[in-house]
């Protein structure tokens, strides 16, 4: 099974994946039974929720985290693991809404997000196979022009180290006949996303946070001085509620769900290739993303597999032959891998927003949320957790910079928004072919 539909309340284990097979040991995290009080209740134990819990607990707050399934069950335990600087939507939506100084501050937070991930890994000694280097690859001349514009814009914003690669260079670095140019960013990289999440969870627990697995938030209500959060076997009364359910939260919190769309994306993992063959594919071991709107992304694992992702599904219906289709795309991209078997195939939900910028905000006086990272969450989620902890501590400026960006709801309401998005995506797909 690739996808577990967002509301699957009975599922408590991780889906079969390369990450689940190589996960760090995890302690038992019993469900909430009874009523507790806390400074903060965090909902969701992915990267956002565990990072929020860690930063809050380090500041001395009492924190209870409610996770419907298990830690890392959502996108955080399934993702491509690509640590990518910048924002999926570029800076256009920010430039149209903020003055130049605020745009620079917004950009600087994005840079801080990537640095923060590396700091957290180092500070908490998280074994998650972190590797430096990310490459955006161009499939056509139009993409090369886009990469040149991106490099110029990032450099104007003060981002150093970027390198534009021509056709010969990228073909020497990534053994695929399809790429005609690239933008190399030594600041990006890749990591084992499940083990990063489990490492954040363990660090949060060491700092005093309590994580309850198998504990769905069913409802919440704001009171005069806080929130009451109800679960099947207990309640949490807290001064603050921090919602980190991302693509899975739209049913329980429809007020914010309309502004994100859960989109299925899939990854296949080959059998181990051996160190030499793996290095022949991606000689610098970078994470690689192509520039198509419906994009492919890939990288090597620590045990020398190729982890290859792509192929989105907007229908929330699992495509039956997705593993076979993904394997065909992989072999088309890397003809030298013909005959190499695929050993893992899994999928998950990315939460996208219309403008592809992350959606941060408040619901009432005591409830914060951050979601809709639109495929850039490996970097941005830890910062989201940190900024929500800052709000609880009375320092809201940095969170509010993100929260100032307006987000439109997906058109069509509950019934029509998926078909409308499918139609829009088909239009983008046609453009990818041109
Ligand atoms: C296949 C795939 C590939 C991806 N590749 C990349 C990539 O290469 N680079 C990148 O930057 N991003 C990538 N992403 C996106 C990235 O993984 C996400 O942005 C990020 O993990 C989001 O983290 P999160 O903690 O906000 O959400 P999640 O990890 O989804 O965690 C949300 C958690 O909340 C829990 N939850 C929800 N509702 C409730 C409730 N009512 N009660 C209790 N618990 C609840 C869920 O069970 C879940 O565990 C990818 C995503 C997928 C699915």
C-alpha cells in the first residue's frame, strides 16, 4: 500500500518504506489516558510538531504532543529528504505583499531554516545521514533561463556559493542524458527524514516534552484563557494549542483546510547499487530536483540505493500501477540502471497552497498553525516549530512575517476543488512537455 488516506484512524504503524526499514529505535509512546494540563498542546508528531515541542520544552514550557498514529507517520517519515533552500513559490507572492525590507527578512528566515536543520542535527547528535549539496536540473532551454534568473535573484539577496553548471558539467555530475544545465547549491543537501524526525522527538522528550501516539485530536475549543483539546480517552487543557497536522488536518480543522490541498507523491528505492555504481550516477552525492512543474526528485541513500520520487496524484485515489510507472520513469532517466530492481515503493501527502508559500497563522487567541510547505518542508518545518515557540514566549514578530502572507482557499469547495485542481495540473503537465 502506498498511501494511507488522511482520515485512516485505525492505522498506527509506518507504511513499508526504505525509511521504515532503516528507522532508529523508538521508545513506546503510550496513548493519552485521562486528563492533563500543560502550557502547550501540540497536535502532530512530524517535523513541525517535534521541532515545536523541542523548542518549547527547551524554553521550559510543559508540552504534550498528540499524534494520531506514530511519530513520523505523515510526510516527515516518507519524504524525499531533500533539504532545499528558498520557497516552492519563489518570492513573487512575497514581493507583491511586503515591502523590500520585509521581503529580505522573509528570505533571511528561509536561509535560517536550512541552517537550523543542520544546527539541530549537530546539537542533538541526530544520526540521519546528512549530506551537503542540492542541484536543480534543467531539461530544456526555458529551464536554463529560469535557473539563471534564480541564481541572480538569490545572489542579490546575499546568498553565496551558487554555481551554474552547463550541459557538460551536469552530465559529468549526474549520469542522465536528459539534463542541459543546472544550479548547484552547496547549502542544500539531503537526509533520512524519518530518522531526523525521530531524533527531534527524542530531543524533545529529553527536554521534558511528552508524546502520546495513537491519540487523535477529535475536537478543540478555545476558552477564556486557553484551549481544551479532546481525544478518545482524555483531554488536554493548555494555554496554547499548536496545530502541526499538515495535509492530515483538513478534516478535523476545516477552517484552515480549505487553504491547503493534500497531493499524493511517490518514491521508489532501488536495490543497493554498491558504492562505485552509485557514485557513477551522482558523483557529488547531491540531492537532485528537475524543473518540471510535475517534477522528479532523486538522491542516493546511505546504503547506495537510488531513491527516486515524482508522479503526483491530485485525486486522493491511489493509482494502482504507480510503482511500475515510477520504475519506468527512473529507468528512462537513468538508462544505465536497466535491470536494477525496485525494492521499495511508497507514497505520502504533500500539503500545497495555491501560491506555494507556507501558510502560518492563528485561529483565535490561543491557537497557532503552520502547514502547506508545498514540497519544501524538510527545511521549513523546523523553523516553523521554532517560530511558534517564539510566539508562545511572547516574541511574535518573526512568525507574523510569515503569517502576513495572504492565502486564498482552493476554489470549488470540498466537492469541486479536487477536479478543478486536476484540470489545472493537466494544463501544467502539457507545459512540461513543451
Ligand atoms: C513522498 C513525499 C516526498 C517529499 N519530499 C520532500 C523533499 O524532498 N523535500 C522537502 O522539503 N519536502 C518534501 N516533502 C514534504 C515534507 O515532507 C513535508 O513538508 C513535511 O514533512 C511536513 O511536516 P509536518 O510535520 O508539517 O507534517 P507531517 O509530517 O505530515 O506530520 C503531521 C502529523 O500530524 C498527525 N495528525 C494530523 N491530524 C491529527 C489529529 N487530528 N490528531 C493527532 N495527530 C494528527 C499526522 O498523523 C502526522 O503524523 C515530501 C512529502 C512527501 C509525502
